[in-house]
């Protein structure tokens, strides 16, 4: 078992005892992302957003994951929500602009 697999096991066990652990969901999402296991990363990041709906950076992270799986509409929605929560976030604005340009050019 490699370190990432071991960490996944530990976080999954932790979540059985504390399903509201934002850190465990976030860390699992990041590990899955490193492993290019995008559906699992997306599921964990959705849990983070569900637990911290007012956190703009978590919506931005979810938007980034939607982008990774080529779901531009949901990426745009998450970037827009992040900007609603934090209108001055330049990085999120850049992400949103990039998605809007991709969508306008027909990229899906």
C-alpha cells in the first residue's frame, strides 16, 4: 500500500466516525485529484461545499474539478457562486472568464 492509499483508508475511516469533517473530505478530494480519480475528488469536494456553503474558495475548488472533467456549465456556476461570495477574488474571476471564453468558442 502506498502512502496515498494509506491516507485514503485513514480519511475514509475518520469520515465513518465524523462525516462532517471538512478537513477529511478536503484532503480526500486532494488525494483523489493527485491520483486523477476525478469522480471521487468531485464527490468529496461537493461534500466540502455542502458543509461550508459560504466559503468562496471551496466553490472555486469545485469549479476547478468540474473543469477537469470538462463540465463547463457546472464550472461556470461554481465560479459565479464563488464570486457572489467573494466578488474581489481575481483568481476566480480569471477562471470564470476562461470558462466563458471556452464555452463561447464551442469548447465543451
